[in-house]
């Protein structure tokens, strides 16, 4: 009887690949164990975008019930002569009328009125301060009218110098008065000139 031939089973070609994969997974686990994982919270914190910073805007004065907001301009100090712009802005959504001269009072640091003589127009102070006289102006929303204050900072021996710390202004008849912080150094003259409301000059 002839002996049967010995059959040697063939190796599957996938086993080397499987062994290599096992080695790679094992190496990865060992490497991960060598370095401690980061906390989840730290990863989320880095990934979170920073909140945008909003620029701070200067606060604007609130619009009064009359719809007319009074503002003072810069003082132009000439030799002994002071001139300052005054304006009223229609901050309302409807039209408002201003007419004639603003009603101006000079207040001290304690907000009490000073003894000041108001001169309509400013002819006695300087010919450079022009006054067109009283007129009726209708201001649409956002429009403004301007006036000018003039005084002389003259000091003599007739009395104590008077320095105002605020202006109290009624922009129109019946409108509530508004206080504007402003230094009014009248010296010993005790007199302040004011022009009528007018349209701003074209620049």
C-alpha cells in the first residue's frame, strides 16, 4: 500500500498584516500612557473664541421734554473780551419754533443767580459780534439755531469780581430752563450780552 503524501497547510497572507496592526495598536497605547491626557475643560477653553470688546461710547445728554437741547460752545478769549457760542438743537421727532433771544441767567457755584445785567445784542462789547435781531425760526428734527454771548473780563476797584459757574438758559418762551456748566468770568462789569437765535452760518 502506497503511503499518502504529507500535506502542509499554507499560511494565510493576512496574518502578518494582522500582527503588524496589533504591534501598532500596542505601541500607540504605550505612547499614550507615557503622556497624561489633557483635561477636557482646558481643551474647550482654548477652543472658545474670545468675546469681542465693544468700544465705549460717550454718554449724550438726554433730550428734554421741550425737545430743545441747549449746548455751549468754546470760549474765544480776546484781550479783555470773551465770546462764546450758544446753540439749541431740535432733538425731538417733530418741529419746534425758537424766536428772539434766549433767556440767559448766570449762576454761581451754589447755582444761585448772580447780579448780572443782560444786554440784548452785543454792540457795546465789540463790533465783531453781529446780531441780526429777533426772528422766528422753525427747526426740523436735527436742526439747530445759534446765538452768541459776549462779555468783558474787566476788573476795577468798584466791586468784587463775579465768576459764574453755570448758565441757566430757556431756549424759547415757555420752555423749561436748562443748566450748562460754563465759566463766565465777568470781572467787575456785571454785564453780559447775548445775540438772537439765528441759522448757523455756512462754513
